C-alpha cells in the first residue's frame, strides 16, 4: 500500500511543482514587463508623488486645505490612472512634500516614485533622473509698472532691475551683455519682496519666470509683462533613471493628453481661469513654445 501510495502521489507532486514553477515563471515575466518602478508600486499598492507646498500654479496646497493641487498635480493624477490600468488595480496616492534641491535624491533613493513639482529638464539633471516629455515651457520675462514707458530691453539701460535669490540673475546678465547695456542689479530674498520693491517705486522691473510674475501681477492692472523673453526652460515630470517601461508609460500618458486636447484644458484651468480659492486669474495665455511642445512632444533638455 505504501508503494502504491507513493506511485500515485509522486505524479501529483510533480504536477503541483510544475504548476508552481509555471506560476512563478509567469509572475517573473510579468514583473519584468512592468519594470522595477511599476513592479514596486504594484507590490505596495501605492504610489508616492512628490509635490511642492508653495509653487502655484504647478503644485501647492490650497488655502485652508491639506491636499496638493495644481497644473502639474492634475497631470500626475492622469499618470496614476494609467498606472492603475497597467497593474490592473487601484493605487493609493501618497503625497510627499519635497524641496527643489532634494527631489533628485528622493527619487534615486526610491522615496518618491514620480515628482509632480515641475522640474527643469537640463542636461545635468538627465544624468541623475529620468524626465518626461515637456509639459510646460517657462519663459523668463520682465514685470514693470504699466505707466513706466518701458517696452524693449534697450529701455532698461540705467534702470534698477531686481531678481530673486537663486532665480534669473544669469539670464539678466546675459541679456545685458548681448544688448550692451548697463543696469543696476538688485537682489530680493523672495518674489514677495521683489514685488514690494516694484510697488514702492524702489525698483523699475522684476526678472523671473513668467508663472511667478503672473502670480505677482494677478488682478493688478498697474503692472504688466514686457513682450520680451530672456530665456526658455522646459519643465517635465521626474522619475527613476534607467526604467524604460515606466518612462514609456509616463510619456504615452502625457502625449495622449496632448493629442486629445486635455493638456490644453488643464492649462486653461490653472493659467486662464480664476485659481481655486482665489478670485483672480493669472491671465497667462499659452506661449508659442508650449504650443510647439504639445504639437511635437519631446524630452530634449536645455544646458
């Protein structure tokens, strides 16, 4: 009886081992197809999204709220939907507050799966992290008083121009060199401080990114942006380097939004309509550079 039992049981064990082996082989193949980042997200059942607390309209926490919102955040939530479709289940979204300098390290250390703050796509940054196709093109511009009479770069000769510490000083100096003009450069610690100087007549203009300047002048007809672009910088989503399948999924999602016109709708929500919890709009029409980036998606960096 014992011999007969072994003879009947042995094939059963073999079949079970075969089934288990096939299961693990298929699982391994599925994990390999997902790639390391999405495999980790699928196993945890959650995705960690980095965001900036005070970078409107890209990502910020609304007044009186606790959850992030913004142009880039909305785009990231579309990416999360694509991730859920790929893994076949719902994912918990875990917002993670990040600072500008710490973001690449948090991604490299797997603390953040996808950075939704809007990062400049530069050659140096592409060596640290992967970046999506361009989702915004930041123009460095000049904000002046509407009655200043300033219109062209040449008009800034001898004027007092302020930049925010860590901001667009390099672009301002390059413009002055190219136009062979001399200005009185001032430095502010924050956009609010720069705006106070302009409001008080202690400076003649502010040089910064267009979104920052649009926030400062929102609802204030006494200030206007000059029709001059000192520099452009593509912004993108950041995620782990070396994961081709994850990058492909992120890029496919963004390109899909662009082709369906949804990217433009998201843009209009945050740049051309009153901001949530605010009564004013940034009134910043989509630039020609961003229209071109939507028409022909690319992840080409700047130096």
